[in-house]
């Protein structure tokens, strides 16, 4: 696969990323992952909160406040202040109307990278606050995405195909990557292929090179799960891209970062629910821009 470098970093310049995600008061994910992880990689993170949660949705009790009504005025104020952006990084959305907010950012910042983590579900199921309408609206962000980063559940929703589980062979991976590229994405990172051999695979594909030139990124599969690893992975990958690395190298760095963070998480109280503890691993990303 040819190197896909999406951002050429000037070491004296700090790139500015709009992070269009929800904010959870308890449970590390979304903005509570994106802000510190991207900051460690030398990025200026500008949050655009899509919802406010008391805790993430894995907890049996949580409150959610939809922020849709405030976002137009929020971005109007950015325009009046002359805010500039180098990237628009979208994740969890609170309502279908918020897709239009992201598309507004695309129009107003046409040179910003479009970085789409289409957060909708996992393990074959949608997240509890999501609807079919919201998932359909989310699909519009795939067209023109510089990086589209779905897990297998999200890839099946985006492409309208049945969820086939995590154990995909190379032919199935190629079909799914091609279907995602056909939606208009320039680059795809397909996450979470598990062939029951003790390893987790992610695949990187570029629209110009085609799926036959895809890159396979393999890491050890740890014998436990952590909440928030998808957000940590996407944020670390984007941080590495904004540090000037090619996409496959960024995927490798993000994979190792998440693995090390999960190992750290095991030693924290309430680790199963609290979320992935990445704090002790942030130096791995800071080193990219030293």
C-alpha cells in the first residue's frame, strides 16, 4: 500500500481540531478521551458537545441532555471570532439534525480534514440512544470523509449489510472495505476483526490504491474488555495523523496505545465500567511531536 499522509506537520504550529462528540461526566469516552489524547499529540482541541451525559450508556442509570438547539449559535460565535480549523473530528451524535451541523463545518472550513468515527453501536447492536433515523443520517458523513473509522457493527449499518460477527476472512474484509469506499470515503480504517487466534486486526484501505493494496495491522487480543477503547483509538490515530504520520503507521500507534492503556486499566478501581485508563500512556503520543 502506498503511504497515505494526510497532514504535513509544521513542528512550530499547533493544529486545531473541532471535536464533535458528547461529554460524559463519568466514564471516560468521547470528549473526555478526545481532549487529553489529541492534546498530548500536540493538537488544540475545540469541543462541539453533541450531548451531555451524567455517565456513559453502559451504566444502568444515566441522564442525557440533547444540545442540538444550542449548536447553530455556538458555531455562529466561532465565525464571528474568526476561528480556524485544520480538522473536523466527529463521533457520537445526539440527534439526526446534528449531521447538518457537521456538514456546516465542512462548508465553512473546506480545507479541514474530515475525520469520521461513525459511533452508532458495537457487537451487532445499536447504542441505546440511537435510532434508525439517526443511523441513516450518520451515513451522509461517509461521503468525502478523509478518514472513516467504523467498527464492524457500524460498517454493517453504513453499508446496509447484515452484521456477520467479528470473524471475517480476507474476502469478506475486502467486500466490506470496498462497500465503505463506495460510499465516498477517501480512506477507511475498519476496526475489530477477531479470528479467534489471540489477535485483533484492523485494516486500512485507500480509495485510489483499492482494497487489494489494503494494510493489515495486527495486535495481541487481551483477555478482557474496556469501555471507551474505540474513542481512544480514533483519537490516538488522528493525533498521529496530525503529527504527520501516514495512515497505516498512525493505525499501528493507536493500536499499541490502546493495548497499553487497557493493561493500565486493569489496576484501576471500577475498571470494568469506568472506561479505559489512558493517562499513563499519553507520553507515547507526546513523543510524536517532541
